């Protein structure tokens, strides 16, 4: 199942469109989180790889791509990581 998930994810990476890449990342995460999938080969290595991928997707890649998609659509969104903690005195995002 892990090879299948990775294959589907790689197919989605044949573009530079961040919205399409976000869809591929979300599909990859969904595939990785499916319960009761058969694992061939070293189960421990597969578990480490799955954990690494899901944590990276959830904490870094998906929020980053969501931010880029919102920026491209004209929605300025500053709730991304450390930017949400910044004090933007005198700065108006609507100017």
C-alpha cells in the first residue's frame, strides 16, 4: 500500500500549480492514513516512513501549500507559522 500511495502522490507532482500539488498532498495523506492496509517487507521501516510522511505533510507541507493557494487567490492570510505571532503595527494588508 505504501508504494501505491507514493505512486499516486508522484503522479500529482507533474505540475507547478500549488492547488494541484495541495490536492496531491491531501490524497497522499488520506492514502497513508487508511486503516488495515497490508504491508509487504519490513513493517518497522514502513511504519517509520509512514510516520515521517504524515507528520511532514500535516505540520509543514500542507499548511505551506494552503498558504500559497490563499495568497494566489488574493486572500492574504497571515496565520502561517511564526507570521501569526508577529505584531504588524501600521501595516494594512488591504493597501
